[in-house]
C-alpha cells in the first residue's frame, strides 16, 4: 500500500472503541480455541469408531474457523488489525459420546455468554454497527446450543443400547449446522 494511503484510509473507517476492539480480539481467540477443541474431539471420535460423530465434529471445527475468520475480517475492516494468539492444547479424551456432547453444550453456553457480553458492551457504547454484526453470532449460538441439547436427549434415550448408538452415530453425519 502507498505510504500516504496507510495514513489516509483509517479516517474513512468507523473505528472501534478500545474496549469493543479488545472484546472482539478475545472472541477471535475463543473461536480459534473452539475450532481446535472440536478438531481434537473429532480425532477422538474417529479412533473410537464413531465415524458419524467424527464427520460431524470435523465439519463443526471448520465452522468455528469460519466464525473466527468472519471476526478477523470485521476487525481488519474497522481500522484494527486482528491479532492471532497462541492457544492451549485442547484435551484428548472425552469419555462417552454423551459426555462429549455434554462438554460441547457446556462450551457453547460459555461462548453464548461471551457473545452476550459483547452485545451488551456495544449497546452501552452505542456501537450499532458492531451490535448488528454480532447478531449473526447470537443466532448461531442459539442453533448450536439447541443442536447439542437435542443430540444429548437422543443419547440419553439410547443409553447403553449399542445397536441404536450405531444407527444414531450414522445419523450424525446429516446433523450439520448451517455455517
Ligand atoms: Fe462459534 O459457535 Fe460455537 O463456539
């Protein structure tokens, strides 16, 4: 980029407040961490023989990466520069399939809290643009929580019935999210 342009362009951007910028940066890390967690869970499911769950989780890991990229682009377009942080290694063992989905639900509830916190901050600061952008995330969270709850309910019904578990695992390949 021409040096003059670098100084010039940000003047035309609606800049983020330092607080909102920090919250969005943190959310980038959370989405990256979600992607890694689902990837680790997919590997676990794969080697345990839950091939349907593995496929579902690999796809979910990609979705979380897309959530991260969407935030990164938003930050970069609003006069910031997204920071890519290092992450703690996710865990490798997830117990039973039901326990794995329970930990997904627990994780998603925390992510929803984090998104709600950003929206509350946007409302306090009258940052309607970021608020509008974050509405997509809150709808996505509702879908993800709902999906995790319905999977847990089904696994609860299946209990220790291995043939039903086998059939449900195959069904999981078709239970992907939208984004
Ligand atoms: Fe990014 O939606 Fe789950 O965490």
